[in-house]
C-alpha cells in the first residue's frame, strides 16, 4: 500500500511482549539483534529490546508507516509467538534516538529493576501496565549506557 506523506511524518512508538520459541539459542538471539539493528538503521527505526525468561519486551519508534510495516513482519516471524501489544502512542520526540536497537541482557542488576516494577519474582511483562513497562525500559536503558 502506498505510504501517505502525513504517515511518514508522524512519530510513534509501539511496545509489545512475545514469547521466544523454546529452542532459541544465543546464536539465534544474536542474529535477531543484528537483523533488527541493520534494518532499523536503514528504516529510521530506534528502540530497545529486553530478553529474559524466554520473553521479549520491545519498544520500536519511528514513522507510523514504518512501525506498522514492522508490526506485520514481527507477527509473521516464526522465531517468537503470542505477541501482545502493550502500548502504541504518538511521540513528540524519540526516547532512544541513539540506538537502532538497544539490547538489554538478563543480568543480576537488571533483575532488581524488573522486580521494582513487577508483582512477580520472574520477569513477566505480560502482567505489566503500559506505564510500568515504559518506566522499566527507561530505567534499564540508563544501565546500558
Ligand atoms: C523479538 C524480535 C524482535 C525483532 N525486532 C526487529 C526490529 O526491531 N527491526 C526489524 O527490522 N526486524 C526485527 N525483527 C525481525 C522481523 O521480525 C523480520 O524478520 C525482519 O524485519 C524481516 O527483515 P527482512 O525483510 O530484511 O528479511 C525482530 C524479530 C524478533 C523475533
């Protein structure tokens, strides 16, 4: 479908959770990250990807047209499933302009930050409100600088 001029100028972000397929290896995770960073650098998409306990939590930000296009790819991607949207919103400015995709690994330090925003010991962003997910990701991204 043709991209309208107005779509290309509206900055949005989308946050979702999904479950990695059971046989996801570190190599496969690395390939996903590389693919995300390469494509996003070309498409003007930025964001953050958190992976822990076999669950992805990702925010992507960019033009509304690009973000909608990527959503279709993500839903069709066989490397994860059970994709649920936590939030989509229009932005005045990007939260992560420096990162084509900032990866946040599961570490001890990060576990304490997950717990700060969670009711459960295990990282389970399916249970997070959009606001908590946003605050969690802001705090985690500061750790990665
Ligand atoms: C958890 C997860 C996160 C992903 N994040 C991105 C992303 O940020 N950008 C992107 O282009 N592709 C991302 N992908 C890959 C897309 O689902 C899709 O495979 C890719 O965009 C297709 O790229 P291609 O058209 O160059 O083959 C992600 C995949 C997974 C499983």
